[in-house]
C-alpha cells in the first residue's frame, strides 16, 4: 500500500540521490468521479533533459513528467487539473507551462515567482494559463519573500486575474492569518493549513483555520489527508485527516477544492492515489457536495475555458 521510506535528504550528497515519491502502479479507485472532476494540486518533475532541476533543491525526486500525470488522471477518472510549480524546478515555470499547453485547456497552473517578479512576466504567465502564484512559508522549501512583500504584490496579481496560494507550517497560521486577510485577491490555503489532524477539531491551529474561512476571501485545499495524518493503516487509512477534511467541506462547501498532491514530494511515505480518491466518499459523502468540491469550486476559482452547466 505504501512505502515506509522517509523521503527527505539530510546532506548535500543525499540531495543528489534520486528518490521515488510515487507508485508506478497505484490502485484504481472504486468511486466514479463526476464529469469535469478536477485535481487541484499536483506537480510535474522533468524530464530533466528538457527541464533541469533547480540547483537549490533539497531532494532529487525521480522524474514525474506530464505523460505519467495524464495517464494517472485517466486511470482515476479526473478530467481537469491544476499543476503547481514546485521548488524542485525553482522559479523556472517552463515545466508547468509545457504541461498546460499539452493539456489543451483542461490543465492550468499556479506559478512560483519571487515577490520582485515583473508585471510583464505576471501578464505572460496569466496569458499562458497560470491562475495564481504560490508562496511557501515552510522551513524546508524555497522562499525569499516576507509575508508583507507578498501582500504588497496582491494588487499586481489582481491586475492580471491571479489569486494567491500559500503553504505554511500550521503554527504560523496565527501570525499569517490577519496579514493574509489584507490580500486584494482570493487566498488559497494549501493542504488544510498543514494542521496536525490527530489533535482534532478543537486544537487551536484548526480553530484559527475555521475562523479564517468565515471570510469568503479564503479558500482551502482539502488535499493532504496523508500529510496531516500520515497513519496509513490498511483497515482505516488517514482517518484523522479525512475527519478534518470532512469538517471543512461540510462547514465551507463553496470554499474547498481537492487534490491528490501527486507525485507526493517531501513526504514520510508513498501514498496510493487510488486510496486518496476513494477517501472522497468519506470527505464529501453527498453527491452534490462532491460535485461542489471537484467541479463547481474549481471552475469558479480557476476559470477553465469550457464552462460547466
């Protein structure tokens, strides 16, 4: 079902050793997803002959090119996708741009840029299918921008129709939340704020996340049930992560999108993508709720070219 191998590097030498982060043959889900279902959080890596990895990377994952992503989505029953630029490729977004082009309107992107990115480059990225930019506030990931610099650039994001995506350690939500509320564009919080699901809904980090979502400016990705709860027990995998995701979906149904997070970099184990898809039956057990999360919300947030009736 999954690998016990911890996928982190401890030295510069370790960072050069290729690490497998995804299953070559994941299980097929038992659930049939609704038409236009969207995987709102994935990455692509390589091929390195065309798209070299960043020299600043902390790990070297095995290649996970667009062709493998497209094949996975066909197996899972996913028709739309948002590809998030990874620190593996740094600020060179060409690997995602290439996949967007190949996706013919069904695949869009979220870019990784410095806060000093030019308006010209933001316009170019928006024109080729990037719908937002992502900033990381994680110890193990690239970030040269302060939260104030990020907020200060949101008027420029608004001018090109982009939103702000943020990835942060759960303890930072208390300080970042009030500042993010000043954003002039919608804010998308990655992986349920990286809360520790095992601490339950009453934990202070999760309570702050709930309060932030009372403001319709905020959206949340109910991806990462396997990150906020790494307990992949065969009989009941990621039960605590699923419980948090269900609470978010039921409380804020119009502000949640979902993703597999394939190919699962910087993880404790290798999740089975079929199991992640089947978990949706417990996260959003009502068919209308499932369509809201997988189809209607992504259409509103990412503006796919083909409309959903």
